[in-house]
């Protein structure tokens, strides 16, 4: 059974940093790209970042709203994807979902809430 | 960016009746490999999104066959042949052809 478990969310002040983790199991993690998707309270889904698998270069793509502030990375030896979030803004407040299995996001975690507030 | 426009915003349906959701993209979703990367997701109240349909019309494992996807190019549809109580939630289309990946605004399905 595929499982994606996010952690690292919480309350943080504007301008500060936070790192989210996504621990995967049930599929060959290193074979697939991973994404982060967020959902602001009461709003729709917004794709945030994607990292390719190593065979495809391990490179990343970002939404314009987070480019230069967020960094996605992966540790295939531990089956973990990360989202380093710097310079957080109040508009980054959302549930952050880890998604896996490639660009078409077949697998989703339960999400972790990030609240940016003073 | 590719804009995904869903309609309607809200869809009240009688149990056992069909439902249809439209999703239009601002540009063609046909990729250079010939595939069309249009996905549909269901988000039940209080739950994470779940993918139902990928590449326009392919159902994910475990998805009831009352759900079907169709369309081509820029015009896509999700149909529920007979709505059941467990189908209540918000449905999103998502394109996986162009960067950045983009979602539709969502359609809320509720029981009349």
C-alpha cells in the first residue's frame, strides 16, 4: 500500500523559514518525481513544486508564487521529499500536500498545515 | 500559464441521477508524445484529494465505473452516471502537460 506522510508544519512568523518532509513507502521512490501541492483555507488546489527522479536529472520546477523562496529536494536513500520554505508570507498559509508517483500525481498524503502569522 | 476553467461551480444532484462537470483549458493539452495529460480529482469533505481519472479517460484502480472521463484538445468532461451519497465533495481537473501544472477552480457536488 502506498503511503505518503507529511511532517514539519506549524505556526511561523512572516519572514521565517520552515522545512516540510514527506516520507514515502509502498512504491519505488527513486523511480518517480514528487510534487508539493497546497490548499489555502477554504480555497482550491495550487501546485507548488516538482522534482524529477534522478534518471530524469533530478531537476525541479516551481510555481511563480514561490520561485526563489522555496526549494524542493529529495533523499532517495530515505524515500523522503523535502520542501524548504524561506521568506514565508501570510499568503503561504495552507495545507501542504505531498504527492508522488510522477507529474500526474496519483498518490497523495494527508497534508500538513502551515500557518504564517505574527 | 494554462488556465483551467470548470463549470458549474456548484452542482446539486438527486441521488441516482447523472452529473456532468466541464473543464476547459486555455490551450491544447496534447503533449509532444501524443498523450493528453488531463486528470480529475475528488476531494471529499475533510479528506485529501484522490485521483479518479488520468489521461482524460483512464480510471484509477478502485474507482467505481460510474465515473467516466471524456474529451480532447481543450474541452473535457467528468460524468457520474448515477450519483451516490459518497460522491459528495469537490471535483478538480488538473493539466499535467504544461509547466506550471494548473488546477481548475473546483466543482462542488452536493445532494439535493
